[in-house]
C-alpha cells in the first residue's frame, strides 16, 4: 500500500514537472516580480506595425499577467529580466508575473472561465492539451519587428498546430549529463572524463558511492520519464513511432533495448549506488551525486552551491528534449494580446539599438547555458565563445524535438512521459520488468487511441 501511495505522489509530481519545462522546484521567485496593478487597456493607434520608442505615446498604460512554473534558480533570472522590461520598455506596459508550482492547476481551472493570464510559458507539447484556449499569433510578424527567419525553423514548428503559429520558442529544454569532478577525483577517476557508455556509468558509480558520507555514484530519478527516455531511447529507440501511413506504433513490450535499460537501472538501485529519493537535484547541489542527467536549469543552482561539475552530451549523442514557448491565451483582450507581442519583441530584440548579447533571449542562454533557438543570438561572438554552450550546443540545430515519438504533432506525448515514469518506478519497486513493460505498452496504446483515434494505432 505504501508503494502505491508513493507511486501516485511521484506521478503527480512528474506531471507538474513536465509542464514546467525545468527540473527544479526548490524556490519561488514570484515575490520579486512586478507588483500587481489594476488592469487598464487602451487600443494602440496602429496594430499592423511594431511600436518603437517613437510610438510609445500612442499606447496607454496597460498591465498584463504572465504565469509560468519556472520555480527553480532559472526563475530568478526570469524575474530579473521581466523587471528590466517593466523598467525600460517604451510602451508603458507592466508585466505582472506569477511563478507557481501550481501552474498546471491554475491553467486547468482558469482557462475555461476566461480568467487565465494573457501570457503563459509552457512546453510546446502541451499546446494540444489547451488548444481551444490559445490564440494563434500569426500576426506577430506584422505587429512587431520580429522576423520568422531569425528563429530556428524546427524549434518554431514545435509551436504550430497545422498552419497556425501558437508560440515563439523560449528555450530548448534539452537534457545533458552532469558529473561531480570532486567526487570523481576522490574516487580515483579522471575528473575531466565522464562515462562514455552505460558500462562505464556503472563502474564509475560503484567507485564513487560512499554510504558513510551519503554519497551516491548515480543519480537517476525513478519516476522522471523525461530523463529516463533520454537514456532508454539510446538502447531501444522511440517509444512511439509514426509510420509512413501516419499511424502510430508503440514499441515498448518486447523491446530488448528497453529491457536492457531497465535491468541496468534496477541494478544501480539494488547495488545501493542510486538513492531511492526524488530530490536528486538537491542532492547534486549538495555534492552527494556523482553522475546524473538533467537540463541546463540545474546548472545555476549547482554553480551557486559551489559544486565543481562538468556538463556534456549524454554518451556523445545529440541532446534530446522539448521546446518551451511563450503562448497568448484566449483570456487576452485585443489590447493585451498586442502588449504580449510587444513584450516578445523586447525579449528577442530589446529596445532600439540594444546589442544582441544584451537582449533577454541572449542573457537567458549566456547566463544559464541554454542552447538558443534564436539565430542572431547563436551568431553573436559572446555566444560562440562561451565554453559551456560550445560543449552543449547542437551540431545541427534542426534536431531539437520531442524525444519520445517521431512526430511533434502527436497529441499524447505528455501522457507517454508519464507512462515511462510509471514503468521505471514500478521496476524499482520490484515489479517484474516484463510485466512493467506490458503495462506500459497497454497504457501507451491507450494514449494513442485517446488522442489520435482507434484507427491511428498499429496493432
């Protein structure tokens, strides 16, 4: 009974985490955001061109709410940037930002009633879940000075539904390997050489683990479907694959690569080299984890904690993950929508004359280490000369995509992340691997038929 209750709690936590687009929820930053203000709206004189500083007088003061779940250390940087916008934008716009771990619940209750914030930030894969409450932003290219060709095309496409654009890419939420160099050195390992394969991970983890110091060589999250898939997929391929006829095939039950991964993962727990806890981020920042997988959002907190760590692509493979994006909800008035688009213009371009490296989008990459989706940022010297970004950046920036299915149009990808997390957690709690894989196959097939229809499933 205890394990079932824990499974439910961890699954619920994982669903919230997948919406956040970041792996940490250690702090809340909403107290530093702009103060709440009465919502005042007035139409701008011209909605067809971007409003530069010379047009600021044409805009009456307006406040827009902005909700998201960036509750980790990266959320502190988001607060700083939003406050900077409030201080310097020429349109008399105030962004009242609320960062909350209950973001998903707030959306679910407020979108149907029209009471959601005009601007939100979430993973692009969730656009299907909320589609009827999101506004297309095809006019962002005419309402602002932003140019479509300045965005990585693949990243931008993950924000489309059909021909309509619903979001602009905020960050590549990609996954990398982290390792603690001090723990490597203490264990007699080369601190500059992380594991290159699963076997080396196992060997190094065993040398690092020190029960007396509460130090573990491995830091897998037992129910974090995002992390598990980044590793599992290297052995067994995609969990769901779209066929040439458009149908979807689920590849879990009987997948020998997945079975090998689950056996490898289970052994790390059984050997005592991986903690049965769900606070792996906090443990890494406390210097208690040798090797783990997570996104760039972990790096600021680890830096702040003084951890001597390295980051690299997982076993040399191109990083996988989702793209998080800015969305405008159907709760927005026409005036609020234009204010949101002006905020987006500022985010990528700053005020007139702003250097590329000083824009918010560039600051996000340069300070936090997120590979950019914005071409001008990627081409600026400060970005190209950044050692951490050079180690993490995509060799081909067209490859960033949803990582569990061949099609970013598959509406049930979020459910699949939960399915994978439930499967790995069940194995840790001693469910037979074949049994856990069979259940995951059944659950994944249900996701396909639920979101795509019974005829979309390859039997």
